[in-house]
């Protein structure tokens, strides 16, 4: 569902074009299309909304930002004049049962959690025939890393203060039966621009209710912050402590602990769980913080600290964390990390607009052609023959992996929805058309390269002035052949490393993680998938 934070919404008119009859992608069997484009009023999302007409309580103002499903507006309470953020979600874009459940569950979780100074407050909810409106506390203080960079002095003690807040949020969620599943720096904003502003968790879109000992298998989250057991599809609430540990590592040195040039490489690094304490400033920081990082990034979830145990750790349980500056290099890395995320967000907006799957109807026809006995199911042999007829040459090992990954209900066959997922996966992984569209968005002069001036222009559209040092650092990371510009191949490598694809499409994000899981199974990285719990 996202958050009601202030983010610039500047976009050129030509970049607002959308295909007519846009349809989000259909993924697994439970991603069933619920309504026709003209029947949004035939279902309701929220169980107990505040009301149906938001205009009776609030006036909607300027646009603050856009997400996959809707638009966030500034809104004002008609009685008190107080400002809030309103996320208006078009019901026409909630095309599947999973879409609806995602929105409904996030609202229910925010209602369930007690009021807390470090969690964004849900004010009201409205639902009419066309949209769901979620009125939330307005967070105007900016992102976590941006605030750190803006401060002149950044120390280990400041990092400890931030980490205590984050872990207190995790502990509170866990004590109320909620697993966050997507802790990362971008999901924390400051409430206002004052120096004393509280840090707040603002996005519960992937959160779930859980019972002690309950096991989950869906791969969700953001690549850099995933725990090993998430990749192994066998996890519980311990994953939140791991993600908080990744944030702590970044807070101290400015880069993620597990990094590679591909998503698969990042996943393999996470599974190996080797922590680098040699890069600056780790040799100079206290042993206590190193000890805490090791215990939060313990690959065995049974041995990992709980949120409560983290709060009791000496580094957080006293005010004696060193007040020694961590150095300008760390602030510079944090700034680069933040700006790189903004660059990817721009690209993801374009990707979201081109993930239309008008071809789904044709794929369904293909399914019925392959389903020769008309029982609504395709077995492995039928899948092999059918894919060959459709022009997809898949060897037996990959075919088996495809079958196992897409067979959600584990009955040894694929139904129509599962077959659609397999076919779209093969198409998209073959041509990456959506990334071509995103690259063209940046390449304004159509030279086939993203040049420094174009990079500056795109990032400036986000509403802030980016200095040359940060631009040069991004170019240094992305421009692998050092010719002073970004080629399409280099752009693809950037986008396939640590990108939160959920910001383009939740279904497509699940599809990419499905593909990642298949690759890890194929290369043997997950051979210990049944261990570790």
C-alpha cells in the first residue's frame, strides 16, 4: 500500500502516458481476475471502513506521490484544519484476490498495532465504488539516510540511537503477533523537519500476522535485506532481526554487508553470510557493535538474537557507545546509496507502466490447447510438449525447476493461472522489454547511452540538487567500461542488483523471486534448504 509521505511528483507529460486498458500481470493460481474493468463496485476491500465518502471529513489537495495502485494526496481535516496524507487506491487496479488481500491486511495490521511514537498512525479509512482512501499521519521530515547526510556530525552513538528505535519497533510488532518482512532504510521517515523529530516506520505492505513457531515460505522483501531462511522458503519472525542487522551494518559503514553484481550473487552472498569487518571504518569502531552485528546476522535463526535480546545488548543498553565520528566516507556512501535508490525508483515507475499483460488472454488459449484431456490441469509431459509448440526450448532439468516453482498448490500439475506465470516468466526473462523502456526514459537524446547530463536531469526531477561528487560516484559504480556514460548492458546490471521490484509490480516482484529461487536450486545454493531451523 505504501505510505503517506511527501515525495516530489514531478513528471513530464510524455512520461505519464499509459497503455489503454492497462492490466496488471496475472501470477499464480490465486491471482484470479475478479472483475471486469467496469465493475469495480461489485466488491469491497475493507471490512470496517470509517465511511464511504471521504469528502465528508477531508478535502484532498496536491499530489504528493504515486505508487503501483494509487496516488498519495495532501489532505486536510475539515473540522480541525490538520494536514494528513491520503493514499487513494483505484479499485480498478486491484485486479486479483492477492492485490485485495495485500491492501486489506496492511490496513488491518495498522489498526491492530497500538499507537506508538515511532509508527506512522492510521487516521481513517474510506471506501467508495471506485477507490479505497487511507488517511494517515503525514511524515514530512525526509528519509533516514538523507537526514544523516545532512547532519554535520555522524557518530557511532548516533547510529546506536537510530538502531534502538528500529529494534523497539520490531519488538513491539513481534509482541503483537506481526512480522514486518520488509525492514529497510527507505521504510523509515522522520515525522517532521525538526532536529528532534521522531523516526517512524511507514510501510507495512508485506507485513503478516503470525503465531509463535509458524513457518512461512513466500519469498518477499528487498534483496539486500533478506535473511538466508527467506531464500530457503522456510522462515519465521527472526527475519526481521536479520534485516535490522543489515541496516545496522549500513549505518556504520555506508554499504550493505552482502553485495554482488547480480541478484543471484547477492542471494548467494546472503546464504554464505560472511561479514566483512575490514573495510573502513570497521577497524576503528567498538568491539560491542561488531559483536551485535554478528549476533543479528547469525545465519541460523535459532541462534540469532531476538528483538528483546538485541535491546538488552550492551551496545544498545547503555549510553556509552563511542561519540567518535565515523568519518565523511561513511556519509558519502550513505548519500550515494540513497541517490542510487532514487535512480532505481525512477526506472521502476517506467517499468510499472509497461508491465501490461494484454497477452494473457492469448496465453490462456494456449493453455486450453495444451490441456488435451480438458481437465484444467497440465502435467510435466504436457508442459514440455506445449512449450515446444510455443517456441520455448527448455531442457529437462530447467523444466522440472519451472514446474516445481510454479506449482503453488504442490499437486504435481499446473492449472491455468500457474501456466500463465510460467509463460510470462519465459517471455520476460528472454527479452527484458520492460528494462528497454526504462532505459529509453533516461536516454532522452536517443544516443543509446545515459550520459552525465541526462543522469543529473533525471535525479533533479526528484526535487533535490545532487552534487557532482554523488553523480560521479554513481557513474563510477555503474559505468563498468569507464567511457563516461552508461550503456544499456550496464543499466541492466544496475537494475538487476538489489532492486525492490515490488515498487513496479507486486506480482512481477514475486515472479522475479520465483526465478531467483529456481536459479539457486539449480546451482546448489539451496541444497541445505531444509536445514537452519
